[in-house]
């Protein structure tokens, strides 16, 4: 039995934040009913790179049942309410206030179903001057300060993945799990309020606290703003290797074993981390001079021998073929409307339990089956009431 088997989640969701949160619940065995607008979640149409399907959609939506409802239609709105009141968890990332206008506000739902856990995901939260402001990942990255600390000295940049969406998804996921656990003790549901801004604000921890000194950490490209050496370094074959030195013991090992210059460790410019950061350009030149006679493989081997953390820069295609993923059996395949497609297993490994990894649903694939299920449930509920 999977961890969340027997838990039913109903989600009015689109884009990434809510769908990714509920996909993690589905992977743990929850039944997830995804309610889509007519035409489907707009993330279905972002691209066609996965056998004609959207990469955004297949990533965040496996293992769900898709129901198409027009929530402005009274009949479909009644179907929606019946679905939610029969669920354990209700998730929505509608525009602020929209759920309440549809009769799906947290207070009204909890009054009718005290054990229900509701989770609303928004850009900026349910109150305050930004409550009704539209929010998408890049824009929240800007508001949270991520773009200001990402990129090079000359040019800021967004993160290459939707970190605001992912942060909100993961706090929604962990919050729902916490609320389910609490319900086992109290019998009561919960109201969860997750904002992308606050979720990403938590991930901004180091720059946020660093800035209390009066100056934010500078943008340093692929290098670290507060630790050195930490980043890319050129080697003799024209490529680059990445390394990270986290303490003075590792610094001495780098000097003696990798660079062959143990005396460098006591150079006043580099003996302690603050000096290495302040003199980072000179430090990089010294390290790259030491790597000039090595190719990437040789440099990485020498770093490994010295116990210095290191990496090579991989593309997404190279990551897909990563030997560590292959050795640990992290790839599988899942069904989809376009045939079976590769899928990376979720990073939560529970002893003796395989993730559900269900199919990616076609738009509205389960609408009629779930309508029929609700129709069968109504006479049974009426009989119980009598």
C-alpha cells in the first residue's frame, strides 16, 4: 500500500505550481482529480516537444484523472462542489477571490466538510497591496530579488527553471502532508495559504541575510558571491571544470595535492575565505595556471584524489544520460496520449514502495466516468441520510 493510498485530492489547477504539488501527491498514491477548463490547462499548449505534447504539462501532471468542467455553468459548478466535498484535499490556484465567488472558498467548504484540507496557491497571498496582482514565475523572481542576484556583473538573469513555481509547489506539497498528519490526531481539516513570493523568499535566505550588512551579494555568474574558490575554472584543453572549496582544510589540499604548491595556502591574499573572495580574480588566475597542463578529465581526477568537490558542466541532454541516474535506475516510462514517454522517478524514495507514476491524462479523459461515479454516489448518500 502506498503512503497516500485512499486519499482523494481535487484540484482546480493550471500552469506549474499547483499541478506540480498534486503530482507529488499522486506519485505517493493519492487519487488526484484534475479539473480543467474547457480547452484544458493552458500549460498543455506551451510547446509540443514531447511527442507532440507539452514538456511543461507532462512534467507536472502524470498520475491524474482529467475532468473538464465549466465552473460558470450551474450544473458543472454543482458537480465541482460535489467532487470537493467528497475529497480529503482541495487545491486551487485560481485568481485571488475567484474560488470564493464560485462557492469554493475555504470557510464555506470547511463549514460543510470539517475534515477537508484546502490549499490555495497564489502569487502574493490573499491580502495586502499585491493580493490581486497577476503573478507569473519570472515576475515573482523579480519581486523576490532572485533576478537581482542572478547573472553576471553586467547583466541580471532569471533562473533557468521556474523556481517561484517550484518553491510554491514544494511548500504546498509539504503543507498538505503536514495537514493530513495533523488530521490523524485531531480529526480536523486545515486551510493552507501558499504564496509564490513568500515561498521563493524562503529560498532567498542567504542573500536576504547577507544584505542586512547594507549591501546585497554581487552578481558573480557561475561563481559564488561569498565563497572562493567556488565556480568554473579553465583547463588546458580549453574546457572548464567546476570546483568548490568550503573550508581551510580543503584549501590546503587544493594547493598541495592539486596545484602542487603547498606554500600558496599561506599567501596572505588567500589564507582565509574572506581574502580569497576579495582577491578572487588573482586567485582564479593562479588556479587556472595550475590547470594549464591538464585536460578536463585529468583535472577532475586530481580534484577527486584530493577530496575536493567538483563537477563538469552538463547540458540537459547530458544530464538525461548521466551515469549516476542510470546506475540508480532513476528512469522509467509512463503512458500518455502520445504513447509511452520517459519519466524521471521522483526524488522521494520510501523503502519497499515504488512511486505510482501513472499516465499523463488526455484533456477531459475521465469526465464521463467521474460524472457517472457521482451519479451512483447520490442515491447511496440519500439512502444513508434517510
